[in-house]
C-alpha cells in the first residue's frame, strides 16, 4: 500500500535546507519502507528504500518530539532503526 502523504522537516534558519520522508509503503506488519530526500544549497539527494522495523523502533515518538519542538533546540537529535534480527 502506497501513501501520498509526506513528512517535511525544514531548517528554521535556512528554508532551502530540509529533509522529506515520502512514498511510504509496507509489505507486512513488521516494517515500513519509505524514501528520504535531503535538500540544501548545492545538494539534492534521495534514498529510495529506507526500511524501518516497527517493533521497538520509536520513530513515531521521535518525529512527534521534533514537531513539538519545531522552534528549535540545542545540540543534535538522532534516531536509528533497529537492525533486522538474523
């Protein structure tokens, strides 16, 4: 199933800098696949198939925290998808 929605995160200080999560789809209940686009002056990059494993990923709360603090914060925030069990 493909979703037309996207999540856009823009830099507060430079409107041309941002990250977009788009083209979300899922094959099963354990993972979500999506594309990530990066933009900045002189940079346009896209990774077509990023996979997030749903179990214990905490991506939704991480993005909710970014949205709640949209005016900015000190330091760096990062998130990683758990690796798929082998």
